[in-house]
């Protein structure tokens, strides 16, 4: 990895990173705010029995809870597009930007192997993704505070830690123990 190339890549792509981070932070902040606004309405609809129990556990979790709403937002196409398309575009535009400025030949003429250039761009992309995910976490935390549901988020974390867990026999992962009541 070449630090000078990494710094140059980040300097040339900072505006894209800022736009993506702001977009993800806003999107992530909206989900807890919407949940805080309509959460009680969702709860009354669920308690009325209008929604089948299978739908309430869509994706392996309760989508009508704060954590479920935030998880649903994380796998929403807006979030996926901002993370994946811009991450791929980050590396692509780095190389294309070098070529457009006429500095790609200079870069490849330096005593750097192509593998070093590729690894440096990979580290830059992974850093881009890490910063974008951090912006999502910050946005959801701010949104939970604005929506007035931050205390519910803490209660869910405490409840999740207190639940008994067992190891799934096939997958070997920890799963939550649930009770079947009819």
C-alpha cells in the first residue's frame, strides 16, 4: 500500500464521500423519526390482529419495532445503492480521474507495482465504506434522539442481552429462544 497514493485518492474524492455520507445520515435519521411518529399506530394495528404474525417476523426480526425499522432501512435499495454503487464508483473514478488529468502514465511509471496500486485503491474503497456505514450509525442515533425513541433503543439492547440464546444445530450460530403459544 502506498500512503501518498491513498492520500491523493481521498483528496480527489472527498466531495463524493461527503455527499454519500450526508445522504446516508439523512436516510438513517428519517427511519427512527418515522417510527417515533407512527410507532404507536403500528403497535395498535399489530395488536388488533390485522397483520399476520408471519409478516411481523419478516426477515427474522420484528419489522414493527425500532430496531426492525432501522434494519429494514439498512437493506432498503436507497441505502444499498448509496453504499455499493458509490463505493464501486469511488475506485473507478479514481483511476478514470488519473487518466483524465493525464497523471495515470506518471503513476504507472513510478516504481510502484500494479498490485500496490490495486491494494491502495482497495484500502481506499474499504475506508469509504467504513466512513459511509459510520455516517449511517450517526444518522440513526441522531434520528432516534430527534424522534424521541432513543430510550426504546436502549431497552431493546438490554432486553436482547437478557434473552436466553442457544446454538443452532446446523448453522452453529447463536439463535434466540422463542416460545410457541397457541
